[in-house]
């Protein structure tokens, strides 16, 4: 018999055997041994026990048993696709980063969009921030711009990240909710963290229920540095602007879509790319220098603040087109490892305490998630330029140094001596001046938590403002502890009276709380 163009033989128990031949390759074990029968384990007699020597059976089950790796501790649910970035406007006067030198130059990219709080199997349309992580495979190594679809963040210091995420994910004693912000622990933490008010306004806006990944903006969030060939530094904020414009669903639609199609966002992107309808974003930069930075009321290294576009317009310098779905979801989307510390010559960090913490966290978690310090050799993570170094061994070592030299300096000249330093073209950190006492205290410049929240709210259209108020009412109505609701409202009173009144009415609060204490701390306790 045949099935499609495949010859089918029935076994003695009626089971289906499909046989290799012609173009159809031979099934083998991992050791390359040809397999004669993949339908029956090796048994003693027709109805006897399975023989321990059945290496094919044991290898197959052993490998299956180990298929799962830990999901990402955050951003577990994601969808990755390939594409390219094209520089449209050379930035050679501002940065020596190779990918920004020549207009028209294309750099391959891999992009993973994600939700933050939900587990790997959670629905796509949860109200949540979306990750927007881009790996640029540049000619001078990989640069990862690990951003979100919102330009600011919840916290100012990375030491609060475990608390934020613990509070946002399932409550530990009950294992729910899976993928929603609507619960006591989350709002308890937010209401006790005034620094999160700006972000709280953004997450209650329509931005957290996007119509599709294709209709979202992206942001690098932190202030980074560009450094040019002369060593001059310019601060930069990165923006992705979708060519299709921004669109969101409304909450009522989000709830229905989650039920009808929890894969709504990944299906949308996959369908669009398969149909040749390639989504495109412009890359924009906001550029400013130290003198300009000092004129702002807030600190440019505080990730709860944005740089108003009226003050520093976004300059478009490139475009990104996503035109290829993955061949294998696990190999690419699951095994990709983005990391904020992956930067290239011409780009550098600032002292943003959130960025400094992220630089430790990603590599550390990926060692656990991917299981070996050699995950950089996985094709999705490997740079597309030659890689030469003396690192060796470890689990799954795939490319050890060739020959005698596995250290330097060494006396073995030429190729035998291995790779050498490149003082002219190699990465050099920007020599920022640093000094000061060791302190566990936030700068006063980080202390205004309400002004930008207010600016965001009043920049919204009346319909969008209604959605924000409705979202607060919905979310806080799920909070069982009255004190947490009131505390949240006490912050909203510092943001906008009308918004606070709407929420008070919506929640039927009997007593109007007092506004939260918005006084800025003084520096009198600090050492001189
Ligand atoms: C993962 C963005 C803050 C730790 C991610 C991902 C994105 C992202 C997009 C998913 C990467 C992927 O698709 O594989 C951001 C942004 C932040 C932020 C924009 C703030 C501006 C932090 C902080 C920490 C942190 C403060 C810790 C101190 C992690 C970890 C992962 C992750 C551990 C999982 C990485 C992995 O398993 O591969 N983040 N994040 N993030 N983030 Fe963040």
C-alpha cells in the first residue's frame, strides 16, 4: 500500500511501517546506526518484558525525557523572526559603530517579540508590556538592543527586579493568575513603589493590548552612548517606529481573542511573513550631549523617565524589515540569547542602575537556561563574522582553539600563535570620569515620580484617557484588599484629579484617600 508517495508495510500487529528508499533518507539513531523498526521495542517473546539492551528505544526515550529546558524567568512567551536592518542615514560623525557608517548597508537581524509576565503557554493578548529584542549580526560582532514596546520601566534600580517580577507573576501560594496584572500582589508592589507610577499609566493604556506585533513601537528604554572615531560621546535613546502605525484592540476584544485564539499575535506575524507582507519599522535616535542632559529636571539615567520628543526630536537613521520565519522554533526562538552587554565598538553604556544590573542578569540566567557557556556557538547566537579567542572546553565545546597556543602572550609566531589584540579597531570603553563615596541611596534627581506620568496622561486623546481610567477600574476592582486600592488611588491623585475621581467613582470607594506624599527627599542626610 502507499500513503502519499510513501510505501507502507503492515506489521504483524497491523502497525504502519514506512520504508526508506529513493529520496527518503534512512532513519538512524544519534550514533548513525540504521533503524530497522521504529514501531516496536525489543521484547523477550511476543508478550514479554522489554530488553534493557534495546539501545534504540532507550536513546529515543532518554532524549525525549530531556526535551524541556527552563523557560525564561521573564518574557517566557515569545515569537522570533529574521530580517534585515538597512542604514538609511550615515551616523559616522556621531558613532564609529560599523553598522551605522554607510547608507544602504544591510545588517541581518533576529527579532523576538514577547510578553513579560505570562508563562510559555499563556495567551498572547494578556495586558502586558511586550518585549522587542533585536540582535544585529554586525561585521564587528553582535549588538543586542533588548527593548520593550514602552519607553520607560517600572523600577529605577535593578535590585528591585526580582521583587517586581515575583509580584507580577503567579502568587506563590496559589499559582495564579497566569498572565494578568489584575491581582493583589502586583498592585501591592506597585502602590508601594511610587517610582513605578509613570509605567503604571502606560501599562493601563492601550499600548499593552496591541493589535499585533506589527503595529507596535519599540524602545531601547535606557540612555546609551554613541562614541565616534575621535572618542567623543553623545547620549542616545533608540526608537522603533512601525510603518503600519500603531494599533491596539480594546479590552473587550482582548478577552474574546484570548479565548478564541491564544496564539493571535504569533499567528498574525507568521501569516503576514508567509504571505510576503513583510512588516517594517524605522529606527530613530534621540541624540543629546552632557550639557543638554543637565538642563532636564530629571535624570537621563533614570529609566522611569523619557526624553520628550518636543525637546529632542527623533532622527530616523534606518529601517528594519522582517521577512523570514524560523525553520525551527526551539532552535531559534527558544535558544536565542539576547543580552544588553552585547555591544559593539561605537556604542557604550551609561550609569543607568537598571542597565548596569541587566548587564549581569542576562548572561547569568542564560547559563542556567541553555546549560553551557558555549551557547554562543548555537547558530542563532553565533556572530556572522570570524570569532577567535582562547576560551575552551566546558559542556558542549564545539570550537576549541586549534594547535598548541591556548593562551597569550605566547612565543609561537604567525598562525600557530593564534589571534592577537587590535588596539586600533578593538572595543574601548568610553573613559567617563567616575568618583564618589560608596552609597546605597538614590540621587535626588531620581525623585520626581509623578510629572511624566501626568504628561503622559494629558497627552492622550479623550478616548484613550477613558480606556486608562477603565483599565484602572477593572484591574483594581479585582484587588481584594481595600488598603491597596486606596493606596493606588492616592498616587493617581498626584497624577491627575480627573483620572483619580473617575477611578474613585468606578471603584465606589466610600472614602476619598489623601494624596500620596509626593515631597521630594532632601539631601541633608548625605555625606558632603
Ligand atoms: C528578558 C527587556 C529589565 C532580566 C528580557 C527580554 C526583553 C527584556 C525584551 C526578552 C528577551 C528575549 O526575547 O529572549 C527588558 C527591558 C528592561 C528589562 C526593556 C528595562 C528597561 C530587566 C532587568 C532585569 C532583567 C532590570 C534584571 C536585573 C531579564 C532576564 C531575562 C529578560 C533574566 C530572561 C533572559 C533569558 O532567559 O534569555 N528582558 N528587561 N530585565 N530580562 Fe529584561
